[in-house]
C-alpha cells in the first residue's frame, strides 16, 4: 500500500501526532528520556518545539521546521533513539510506535489555537506548565515567539479557550498529511 502523502512546509507550524502500539511511557523517567531526545534532535535538525503533550497512547507536538527535511529527520532520530533506550532498559525488542508519525502544516495565526488544543489534551506531561510559568526548565521549548504575543499572565487567560472545529480540522489534516490550507480549499470545493 502506498504511503499517505505528507507535506512539510518550512517556516510553517506543524502539528505532529505519533501513535503508540503499546503504552509509549511506562515510567516517569520515560517521559524525561523522550523529552531529552526530542531536545537534542530538535537542536541538531533546526526544529523549534513550540508545545508538546506526551500521553501513553500518543505523542502530540507543535513544531516549526526551518527546512522541509528537518521534520522527518528530527522525528526519525527521536523515534529511533527513544525506542533504543526503552529496548535496552527493558531487554526486549517490541515496537513502540504505530507506523509513521502523522503531521499537517497550518498558518501562523493558528499557532495559538493549536497550542491550546495540544495543552488541553489529557496527557500526564505537557508544555502547559512551562507556558503558565513562562519558564522551560528542560530548555526544549522555543518560548521567544510565545513571549512576544502572550507571556504567562496573558496566556493564562486564553489557555482554556477551545476551538472544536479547528481541533477536528487539525486531526483530519494530520491523518491526510495535507496542510490545513489545502484541506480548507478542498472542503470549500465540495460544498
């Protein structure tokens, strides 16, 4: 079966969802290991991490790639290194991830709605606290753009606002691999 088309647009924000076969995170240190690998990979491949939510069944990321290959290369490294770490620790070789990661690009004005969507997901570990406090102790997040527009006090007022229509479009976009701009045009053409 042919792979689904996935389009990466440099300098556009991307929502990524990496589903897990089994619980991807069994212990607290699994979350820290994943974030460590994510930080290293993002720095190496010039990928800005704007937000994240790590749930046992999936990883959700909001990123900004500088080049088209940056996204795939960074995620390949993260998935490979995290899986290797888990396999060595548990002394078994079972798949952690369910296939390729899903992603879609969208316009910059939608960054904040995407960030609210990701941080409102029921996940034990997310970037929510870093945005509410204005400090990322792990140094993974690129907080510069967020500080320009929001900052902690203003973000706390807007963080809980949900946009169900955008969340549905984001999930559908990730499944198709198409940018939300293309999906919006395709939907408009069918109406």
